[in-house]
C-alpha cells in the first residue's frame, strides 16, 4: 500500500510535465509522420492516404538532395568550426593568455543577443553585389569593376553563410565551455604546473578529459541546431539565388506553406528527424568506442 501511495504521488507530480510534452512535442511529431503518408487538401480539410508517394517525390527532386548537401555543410561548420573555435577562445580566456579577456568575451558573445533576422538582413546587404564586401575589395584591388559574385556560384554560395554562422553562434558555445572550465578545480592545474607540466600537457591530459562529456553534448546541440537552421539563412537569401543556399528546413517551408504540399513538407520534416537521430547515435557509438579504448 505504501508503495502504491508513493507511485501515485510521483505520478501526480510528473503528470503535468508528461501532458505538456505529449501535447506540444509528441503529438505534433506523430501527426506530422502520419501526414507524410497522405495528400492533404487544406480547403476541404481532407487527407487522402498515398503511402510512400511523398517520399518518392522528394527523393527524385534534385533540390531536396542539394538542400541535404547544404545541411551537411552547416553540420560540418558547426561541429568542426564553431566548437573548436569556441573551445580555443574559452581556453585562452580561462588561462588568461589574452589581455582584456572580459571585453574580448563580450565582443564574441554579442552577436548571439541580436535578432537573427536583423543579422541575416545585415549580412545579406554586406555580401550583395553592391555591398560593403564589394566596396572593400574594390578599394583594396583598385578595381572599380569588381562585383561580388560568390553568392551566384552554385558550389560556393554557402561559404558566406558558413562564415556568418561561425561568427554568430561561436559566442554561445564559448559561454558554455567557459562556464565549465571555471567550475574545474584550479588546484589540479596548479599541481600539474608545479610538477613541470607544459601548457599543451595541461590541455590534453587535464582539461580535455574532464570536458569530454560536455564536448559530446555540444556536438549533439550543434547537429540538432544545424538541421533546425532557418531564420538566419532565410533572412539572408530565402534559399536563393535559385536553390543554391536552400536547406531542408527552407525546402520544407516552401513545400508546406508556399506550394501547400503539406504531405511533402511533413515527409521532409520526418527525414530531418531521422537523419538527426542517426547522427546522434553515431556520436554515441563513437563515444562508447573511445571509452572502451581508454579503459
């Protein structure tokens, strides 16, 4: 009886959170997956079962695969660009290897407090054919005929966006790394220095092993954030010119709310979730393998 009362009390406390989760997260996901197998008529509010038709349609669409490629480029910039850069800057600040670290930290973190739409519009003007970047190159090269055309290149249009993402989101990971570094016991580092440890040895043998779990978590955050990227890139380019800077989220948005193909849009969102889960599982497997090797 006592056990039943305990379980009932736990259930009462947990029930509101579970209810909110089911209503806000689980139910929309399940509904979206179900909708991906239908052709939904928004005017008649009727969904006709079509099976895998929507999935076959997007798999035959070259814009979908180009958007997928661009998304993996964003993942690459996030995992191998933002995280290493943020960790390096956090380590420099923590070890006081740079002067005026407080001001430096504020300047790196500043972009994250500005609206992403404002940032997107600002950088779209900078990289426009008559923008600041073009004017700067014209002044440096003394070539008044130069026009910035990288955004018109099918294979290079994502490069400026990668730079903006690197500049915009590095500050967030910098704060995460710096907060965890500051929670570490400084006596361990002092003891290592007394024993004659070099800066590289302190980094690789003391700092990194203690932050290994955090590195895995930030990688998961970077991957999930990469597949949710929408507002900044849409404000910059709306996926254009043509589809050169399109992402899966932009492709899904256009299919759902511009062409009213809700079934196709739901299929794209389902694939995005599956790819994100697959990448997270791969990270987990790699982590387990590394843990086994270290034991």
